């Protein structure tokens, strides 16, 4: 059994361990750590390493190592695919192996154990997502046949395989109204496991006990769902006999006892769950406070662990309602002192968040897979270093950072424990923080106060790509009102930044755009600036519904496009890119004038060109891929407006599956589409994928996930998502209101909503 996806983070918050790869030496025995360090390129060893990392809860490290396993060894490659899918299921991590396992053929290649794992994944998917009895029966029979084959080699492993099959089928039996049969099947399975265990060696006995415990977990959970609380209590007692320190078993027993009205006994079980567990602590503490009152809960320090400033109201609510925020030392069955000593000896490395968003935090390249927009600062900096001229080629990503990007990045960095995270939002403070040499070079270049408009424009673009839009605009404010291609280019970029800064706030740019456009002469170096201005003017006219201005700029844009693309200095790549960009913006004109045939023609043109566009070097390949993102996004919105909702959703899904599976904004739109189509489970997955990326819009993603959980009937999961939304959005009214609405009948959560001001004050926000 692998731990939850957030287990390492929970360990870290509880003060026990580094959540990253460096923790291996401190959390495993010396032989295991030594073997891991010595893992070679052998595919079998790599599979072993991935499974070790998964057992430790190191999902990102496991996923990265999974990607190293090649396809030369068929068995190892099959294992890698299975493990990659498992990681995706546990973490909602986008993966090429996350196909719908409920529709896979039976009888895949590989060892019997691998085939069994694959069959169980497919069976689980069919049970939870499909409910198709014929398909479930097919996968069940395939799994049982594989279990029989495994039993020929080992009676014990065959019994464990039978237990895994039963555990997977328990929800299906309950859904068919066969729950009485389930109890009998579980009793028979436990008896068989007990018989085999009597003659098993210690290692095999552990496997059998774990199989039995997971069957007991499943039947306890389904008993609770069936409101058979006495049966749930009886089954969870058996879990405690198998493993007295199992926090999950104690937690389930506490829930069953609470439902039976045995509050005092339930509090005892919740206390043990909080003492033994990590992921179970927050729920257990809230339950204790609900049943025995906040003052009773605050007197449980010997059981629940020490917390500082117990008389401080803010910290008290932090402890009671949000246990995952505190660094609590509890008595759990691991050597906390040894871990603390080892942690003190090593210097903590950068987190996955720091490595993913390094381009914006330190101007270093990302060292792990990252969203496409993180390439923006490097592209802009390369253009500055190369003194690239913008007359006949595209140098930068099209999409700009949202205005509050740095504020969101700062909040996420604080939550992740990034050093000096609070200095990330202000440009001057950010410049003083440690970083890549490029950062110091940027600071020096700005301190030199160049007067060349092209140099200023290139520096402003770097600063803009980093997310400091106001600072970038200030840099260009120093450009004098002189004529010439360089000055016109700098002023057009200033207009673009003003459009980004004032987007949606009623600022009219038409007069400024008209003034700069009138200054453009016949020099070929003006041609691209002319076309870019037309694109900005079309967008601003459409957003303000100024139809005469829109028609004017649409006509001017067609002329500017023809003029620019006919220049001999403009290559085929640039022609295709700018034509695709123009027609994507130009579609506003037929859209607002309800000319559907023309809108369809424009859509086909910009999307077809975007799909055909390929690059010839790293820069152009990045630009081609990035251009496909807004092309698909705009096409999806256009298809929705034309009434083709299914095709619209398909186009949005293409962004997350092909173009950029790590873009939170794309996942948010995918989730919204699934939700509108009534697919709450699919929407939840989309929102969680967006939330895992953290920025931008992490607060919105967690709120969306909370709404899905709420509609699916899981108040506890909804509460956790709303709480996380507040971590990114401390002044957010909507998540606070939902928390209050969810738990008005439960004193702790209602009090938590009332205590939000104290929480915010404690956060310094």
C-alpha cells in the first residue's frame, strides 16, 4: 500500500522529514539507502527504485525516475507504464499513461504479477467510473485467472491476490445491493488468509497481514456508507488487532463509534489516530473538538503533541482547525529524534516548486518539467543578450503574465517554505534576493540607465515576462517622444503593457494607438510594429464593443498583414506565425457582427496554420508550440459560441493532453467544461490538476475542487479544498463563506470560519 500523495508534505509540516529525495538516507535503513544510491541503469533496478520511492511517498521523484526507464527491456517498460499510471491516479499528475483503464484489453504482456496489477487497475476503473457489469465481470475473471496462476507458485501470494480482487469488488457488490454477501465474502477471505499465515515466513506474513488490513479498510468504509455503523465498528476492531498503530483503522473506528453515539469511546480512538498518524491528524483533531469541545481538545497536548503559545487565540485556532499548518511533534512509530538530527546535518535542497518556477524566482532555467509560460523569461533574456532586432521575427511568447501573478507566486512560495518568499512580489526586493547571474546582470543593466529605446524595450520585455508589469511600463516611460522605428517599437510595447495592466478596467487605448500608428513611416522596419498595433487595437475595440473602430482596425490589419508577409526579410515561419495570430484576433469582427460563415473560415485558417507550424531551432519550436495554445483556446471558445460544445471541450482537452499538460489556466478551463457537461468527477480531476500547479490561479482551482467535492457529498474534502484556497487567497470571501455554510451545525468548523481574521493576522496578511 502506498501512502497518500501529500504524505511527505504532511510529514514535513509535522516536523519529521524533508519531503524531497534527500530524505532517503534519514528515513530508511542503511542497507536500503546504500542500495538506492548504487542503483545503476539496469531497468529492473530502476523499477525497484521507483517502487521504493512510492513507498516513501516521494511521488514526484518516483515519476522523474520512471521517465528514465527505457523501452529496451519489455518487462521493465511495462512496469514503468503501470507505475506511471498509478502515480497519475494518486496525484492527478498529467501522464501519457493515464488512459482510461476501464476500456483496456485483458491479457497484457508481462509477468503474472504485472498482469495482475494491470487487471486490478482496469477492474477498479470499471467499478468506480463505468459500473458496466459485463466489463467488470470480464476484468474480474481475468484477475482471478491470474491469481490462480500465481497460486501455483505460492499459496500465500495467491491468497493475497484473492484479497486484492475482493477489496476492489466490494464497492460494486454494495452498489448492487449485495452487501450481506460482502460480509460473508470478507469473513471467508480473512479465514483463508489466517490459515495460510500460520505457516508463512515473517516477510510473507507481512504481505498477508497487509492484504487483510486493506480488505478490512474497504469493508469498513463501505459499511459506513451503507450506514451499518455497528458492522463498521466490528470490522475496524479487527484492523486494530492486526495493526494497533494503524491510524487509518483508529480513525475509521472513531467515526463508527461516533455514529453509534459512543462519543467518549470515539474521542479515545480519534486521539490514537492523531497520535499515530500524519494525514489523519487534522480530521481527528476537529472530531475531538466537535465531540468534547475546544477546551478539552486543547488539553490533549500529551496525546496530540505540543504546540506553541497555547494562550494565543490565533495559534489555537490554527492548531484546532488546521492541524496541517503547525509543526507538531507527536509520538508516532518512527524515530523523530534521528530524523531531526539528520535533517540538521544536511542543507535542504530546492523544492519541486522552486525548481519548476526557477525562471521567475531566480532566473535560473527550470530543472523539472514546467509550464510553457516559464520559458518566457529565458527567451526574453536571450533576446537581450543577443541584441536581437524585432523587425522581421518574433522573439517572445505571445501570452503575458496576469497582473497578480507575482502576488500569487509569493503566496505559493510562502506556503512551500521558499527562503525569503515574501520578497518575491516587489521588483526591487526581488532583485536583491540571491539568484542566477542573469539576475545580477539584469539589475546592472537597469542601473546603467540606457537611453537606447531598443535596449529599454528588450529589458522591459524581460521584466514583463517575469510578471512585473508595472515596473516594465515604468521602464518604457523613459522613452522620449521621438520618431524612428526604435522609438515606435518601444512606444507600441508600452501600449501593449498598458493594455495588460488595465485589462477589464475601462481604459480606452484607441487614441494612443491611433497616435503611434500615424507616426509609422514606409521603412520596412515599421511593418511588424504596424501589424502588432492593429492586433492590439482589434482586441481592445472588441472588448469595449466599439464596432466602427473594430471595422477600421480590421481593414488596416489585413493591409498590414499583406505588407509585412510580402517582405523578403520575413521567412516562412514568421509569415505563418503572424498570419495565424492576426486571424485569431481578427475573428472578433465577424463574431460581433454575427457573420458565422466568415467566423468559421477565420477559425479554420488560424487553427490550421497553428497546427501546421513547426520550428527549426529551440526558439522557433517553443514559439510554434506556444502559438498553438491560444489558437486552440480561441477555437474552443468560438466553437462553444457556435453551439458545438462537445468539439469545444475536445479542443480544450487537446491543450492539456498535447500542448501543455502543466498549465493551470488550461486545466481550469477543461474542468469548467467538464462541470458544465455534468461530469463532476472529471471536473474534480481537472481542478486538482490545476491546483497541483499552484500558480497562476491556484486559489480558484482549489475553490473549484471544493465545490465539486461539496456537490459529490464529501464535506470533509470540500473543507480541505476551501482551506487551501484560503492559503493562496487569505482575504477570499467565497471559500470562507462555503466553510461556514458547510459546517454551521458543527461548532469547530463554524468557529474556524469566525476565527479567519485571527488566522490572517497570524499569517501577517
